[in-house]
C-alpha cells in the first residue's frame, strides 16, 4: 500500500525567491538602521572591529540603493508568484474525480 503523496513545501519557485529576498531585505534594513551607532565615536564604549566598521561604511553608502533593489525584486517575485500559482498548485481532489483520465 502506497503512503500519501509527498507534499512539496514550495512548489512555486517564485515563493522561494520571495522568501529569500524578503529575509535579505529585513537583514539589510536592520543593518542599515544599526550602522550609524557603529560609526558613532564614543570613548565610553569599546570600538567595533574593522570588519564591523567596513560593513557599516558600506551600508551607509549603499544601503538605500540596496534596499530599493531588494524591494523591486520582492515586488516582482511576489507578482510572478501570484500570477503563476495556478500552474504550480496541485489539482484538487474533487477536480481529479471529475476527470475521466
């Protein structure tokens, strides 16, 4: 006896792109919000390492453009995911029972 068919978590590849880009967008936004505090000179606290300063400098220069590109990729992936969802969605059981093939 065969078990139930295996269900794919993300049958539509555009959902994977949307999820990955959304995660990257959130991380970039949080990094962009924290970068001024990393760059702020404060003698009372320990200074960040060179890698932290380099990332904060990069986010300070390129953060808005990076966020805009990530937002556009998210928007495009979301639209494509919604538009192609009927092609990737599994057929319902009631529709399978009606089809003779």
